[in-house]
C-alpha cells in the first residue's frame, strides 16, 4: 500500500478527485468529515447509549458519546504524532503533495469519533441480543430463506459493520451516506472482511467483520480506491488501512484506562488499585508530590489517568513507526498495544475491570433486561414488516407499521433487506427510546 492512495480526499458518493494542495486550509476535507459525523443524528443518539454501565444515572460514568469524544481526542494526538514522523520519513508527501502532519490527526480523529456509531442500545450485550434472536429465537425460522452470508450477518450482528452502513448508506436526499473522504472510511474499517468465512486466525483483522452484504459493493469501491491489499484470492478480505491501527489503539487506550477510572469512581474498584496497576505505565512521568497534593479521589484518579494515556500514546506511536513497513505490506497482524512493553499491565487492568465492572450485578441485571427489550422489539417489528409484505398483516401489525419510520425497507422483495432494515432501526434506538418502545408494545404505563 502507498500513502498517496491511502490519504485519498475523494468523497464517497462523488466522482471527483480532490487534490491536497487545492484544499482550503481553514476547513480541510478531513476536518469536514469530523463535522458531518458530530452533527449527524446517529452520533447524537450515543449520548443515551451504554458504554459500560447500562442506564447509569451518575455523573461519573461514560456514555458512548463521551467515550467516542475521548477516543477521538486520543486518536487526533496519535495521528498528528505519527503524521509528523511519516512526513520526515517520506518528505515528498509534504513537499510535492502538500500533506501536513495535522491531516493524519484529522483522519484518525474523524474515524475514531465514528468508531461506535453503529453500536445498538445496551452496549455489546445489544449486539449479542440481536444475534441471539436469529440463532435461538424466532428469527431462526428465516435461516432457510437466506444465503449463508446473509444469515451470518444477522447471527453475528456487528456494530462495526452497522457503523459502516450508517456512514455509507444511500438515503433519499443523502446519497453516499455522510459523504466522508475515502481515507476516513478506510481508517474506520478495523475489520475489512465479510462475515463468512469464519476462519481460526490470530490475525487482528479476522477478529470480527466490517460490512454487511448490503454494503458489499461500497466496501469494494473503497478498498479499490485506497489500494488496500487483498488477503485472499477467494474470500472478500483485505489488509487494514494503516491508520485503522491508530483508531484501534485510541479505543484500546480509552476503554482500558477510563473504564478502570469509572470503576474506581463508582466504588466498584478500590482506589489503591489505581496506583498499583498504573505505576509501571507512568513511572517515568509521575510526580508523587503532585499526586498526594490532590484532595479528592476523582482528582487523584484523573491525574493518574492523564499520565497513563500520555504514556500509552507515545508507546503506540513508536510501535507504529517501528512497524510501518510491515503495516504497509499487510504483514503486521496484531494491535499496536499488543506489542507494548506495558502489555502485562494492560491485561491486568482489563482483568480487574472485567471482574469488578463488566460482571458486576448492576451490569448483568440491566443486560438481562436489555435482552428482553431487544427480543420483543425485533419480534414485533419483523413480524409486522413481513406480514405487511405478504399481505397478511393483522390489525395489530398495521398499527405497528404506522408507528415505524418510513425508511424501514418493508417493501423490498429481499427478506434479508427487510430483516436487516428492522435490525438497523432497532440498533439506532437509544437505551431510553428502546425501553419506551418496549413499554408501548407491552402496554406498560398507559
């Protein structure tokens, strides 16, 4: 892969090439991407979607929105630092083509801002709940009417693929989705492959998948424009855009350190663990007198968090540059932080977060409720949409159809498109909106 193609300013849904030297420096194309994402209704809904603690009412806990903003800030720092080093290594990118270090930061920041935009309500349990509906719930009855890949899309409903759909899907009056630059879309795609085949592999790009069958052509167009490398002659699988490694690193840094911070502020993890588990990561930067001068737990944990994030940013930048050649030729197969000297400490922090936060009674109880909400919504909406298509809708189905937005594709002759449209609608609901819809269906509170 080469940076000239990878940094494409061409917009999805557009046919015009865009040249870096011709860009308006006051509002660069990559920065426009950030604006389009942050003003989108799909991004705004993240303010009421679970990050770790579902439906939490405390001031301390992060939502998907605050998490996304923080990942974006870390991603911008990673991108700018890497960009500066890349321009020193490849000076023609600046002298001939006009790219600046901040361009890399803008691309990574925009892709990082959108990295969770496709996640359904109730966190990762929401993804699993949608999948379970088709694996063991009423949705399994559709299996024989779908192709293997279509059915797998539904069984392994994936927030990353759903996000790609949000960013690229044509809608009336909005051709090309959000019309983002190809470089930003490339950096967004952490898993540039389809849902099948599922092969045992330790390669980071095989961990999940990145697009639904409905967006297959869009993915191929983007992969071709950016010059991504094919990883298989028979399967639709490509190597990552190099900047996707930075988006992933930003996410890894934030959820590792900040979820840990949330757990401490909520009293789920003892404060003493913060210094114990972060000490090796921040040992070169911490000033004990500054730490002990802080009078509140929140300030002390915030100080440690800031130092830890700074250390991990520098670590990720160094690892990226040390492995740039392997990343460009598609042979780098792990996340950046998997190569970190702090890998053991990161794993320790994640383990204590799993034990004390992700598996806490509060989280489990609300995830159970989320399963019930999503199963009810999918069953009700899918039944109404399919009965409506088959002209067998009951009066109740007709009422449900009237309550659904017009952009649900209930008239398509493709069962897959009808079902995926229902899943898409449910995925865009906020936690509170999903509960409200559930109560309406169940007749609760009326």
